[in-house]
């Protein structure tokens, strides 16, 4: 099985995503294999930090270390209130950083999360 990487882009122009999608479609139309790409984008670092908070990074780390578990089990593992962990998991599900299986267990499906931050263009003086 190939490694699954979540690519998190911050401040990347939308055109770059269109270019990647176009190249993938072209390869598929030519019968060439396409490498799976999992990516999400944020307009700025503030938006990234509002989704990937330190406590949510902790949840991802526990899930990577211990494997799939229910939200209740996860809350016990991190010694946090169920309601707060549930809210954090809902946000991570929304951004596709975690997945929920048929039994309701949460898992971190990625082997790696790569964060790429593009600094804003310098304004003309």
C-alpha cells in the first residue's frame, strides 16, 4: 500500500490547484496512472491555526499512535471533556484530517501531514 500524505497549503494561489487537477485529468485521459493526491487549502495562517489547533494536533497524534477509537475513548486517552473532543473531531472531519468508520470509530488516515506556507507577495512601495 502506498503512503497517504495530506498536503496542507496556505496562501497558495487557486490556479496552482487547477494546474494540478488538469495535469491529473490529462494523465488519466492518456491512460497513465495518476498518483493519489490529498490536499486542503487555507487562505492564510490564521485560518490554518483556527482548524489545526494544538489540542487537535494532540488528537491526531494519539490516533496515529493508538489507532482507531471512539470519541469517548479518545477523550479518555487525552483526559479531556467528551463534548470538547467531539467538537474538535467534528472540525477535523469537516477538513478531512480524520475519518469515521461504520462502527463510529475515528482514525487518522494519513501517514504524514505536510504543511506548506506561502508567504504573501511583497507589496510595491
